[in-house]
């Protein structure tokens, strides 16, 4: 049984510049909500891993920088992340993007 999401997810195409465990990598975002991001990657991190991410929302100029925790993984395909300790301006930008998508 899958838990019901508490926030709306919308599609996004954005390059994610990330770092985990001292290793940088680049991936693509597939969808976003106020709470997190689904990252498309052939090499997802383990659940519970902390990843530092930078990305820009489509149509925006301001780069969002955030730490996130990996909450679920589909091996060889993707990882769902939950944002942690996000800047208020970044939260506002994501809320606006999700509402208007």
C-alpha cells in the first residue's frame, strides 16, 4: 500500500547539480512538490542519504540550493528526495511554480 502524498507534485525538467558523500554528480529532475523532488538517475543513492542539490526552476533566474534526504529509491531509475532546512525564498519560489504549473 502506497502512502498518499500530502503535497501536489508537478512535472519539471531541470538539471540538478548535486553532491553526496563528497562526490559530485548531475541528474535530471522529473517532478517537484513543495516537499521534495523526484530525481531521475541510473545510480540513485541509498535511502536515508543526504544530498546537496542546486537547480533552477524553469523560467526563473534564481538558483535554489538545498539539502535533501533520499526517501525512496527505484534501483537504476530514480530517487525521491525530501527537502530539509530550505530558505524561505526558495520555498516561496517552489510554491509559486507548483501552483502555476
